[in-house]
């Protein structure tokens, strides 16, 4: 079978590998059918991921078909169409015991710490599989995982119907967050510096969009949300976007950060205390797959306007080049196997 491997930073190859064997009783052999390329795959390729190890088969946003099951598997059967939940956790540590396996002390993510989904077959434990019904295309279903990230953000930011939300960054994750929060009934403004991305945000239902190269974000936010944004989501992840998020949020507001930047941001205590802000991180997702699968099955969430390109696995180099050189022309790029 073919596998997309990053043997070391800066190198991306398609290798011929053995189809993995089912060895565990709770294991399931999945024929991968589609996988979305994520910003973090690009980071692993460039050696800028703070967590990845090498060599690595990348890809963590993937779906496929069950072809073989271990002796003790009961939740899925041959022929089921499944989305893979890419986190592996211990179930024993404090985060796991308190319902937050996404920050398990022994967390491993498929495609990051363990081989992932950009290969034709994978073996995963059955608890990592979530079946979905038949009429979603493979490409569409590849967007389920990024929407679980959005569901986690909604949860961490305690977003309610009617909340005024500002989303910094209109890349694929920012747009998934926009679509998810709009479904909850939040009113969302979106900021970015790429007009094409802002146009997508508008089409996906943003109440307003701001090109921060052309106009003042502060003025625009106050114009549309006179009390400030109740929730600000930093889907850009720079030291200065974090600072901006804390400045722009309303009293009793929430700031959600998703970035992995290690440079400190300057956040004065007074700003946090006087307005009693809640500042939280949001990483991966915890128990969000069932809900997101259901929303996809009911067509309340969908991948329309989010998938810009689909390539066969063997054209992974073209797909990566497109993502890196044409951010204005791309959104989610999906590989098919
Ligand atoms: Zn991702
Ligand atoms: Zn754990």
C-alpha cells in the first residue's frame, strides 16, 4: 500500500509499505478513503511542530471503511463507514478521569506522535471509530474532524445563542468555528488579511468581516458589537493576536486560544481582573465526535464552501505546494485514496 511519510523535517515522500496486521482483539483494519490536510501537517513537514516525532505517516483528519475487525470488536462491523478519532489516551490520569482525554498526560495523536491516516490502510482501536450513515461523500466526511475542533472551541468558550463572537483568522479552522457557532445561534464577526478568505466567511454567514490590513479591527468590532465581543477566538495564534483578543473582549467575556506559539504575550492583569475575563486554551477535542457526526448526518453541518480542492493521494506534493503558495485560493484540501 501507499503511505505519505515525512521521514524527517523538510522531506515528504510516498512510500510503499506492508498493509498493517490486526494484532489486538479490539483492533480494526480500516481502508482509508479520504483525509483532509491540516495546518499541523504542514508544520510537521517543516519541522515546526512542537510535538511531532519522526519518521511519521501524517494525516489526522480521515475517514474510511472497515475491512476487518478484531475478535472483541462490537461497535463496528465490516463495511461500516467510519471517521477516526485521532487521539490515544491512558484513561487513568487526572485529565482523563475528569473527562478531558484530549490533554491526557500520555496523549498521542495519530499523524503526529503515531502514524496517521495518509495511507491506504490503518489499524485503530474500536473506541477511536465513529460510524456515519451512507449518504455523506468521503470528501465531505473528512471535514468531521475539523468540526470537532470547532465544537471544542464552542464548549471551552461557553458560547451561547445570541453571544457576540469575534473570530480572528478565516483559515479552515476559523471557518469551521464560524459555521459551528452560527448553528448555535451566535453572531460572529471574522477578521483576516486575505480578502478571498473573508469572502468565504461572508458566504458562511459571518455577521461582518474585517480585513485588518485595510481597516481598524477595534473600530469595526465596536461598530457591530457596541458592548464588545462576548467571546474572542484566536485562530491565528500569534503573540499579538492573543493580546488583541484580550483587549477586544467584553466584560465577563471569554477568550479562547488555539495556538502553540511559545513567545510570551503582554497581557496586563488589570484587563483580566477588572472585566473578570475567562481565558482558556482549546486543544483537539474531548468527546465531540458523536455530536458532530449527528449534525453531519442531519445536514445541519456540511463541508460546502470549505473544500477547495481534492487530490488523489499520489498527488500529495501538488496538494502541499498549492496550500503553501496559494493561501488565497485554497481552503480545505482533501486527499482521496
Ligand atoms: Zn487538523
Ligand atoms: Zn490520561
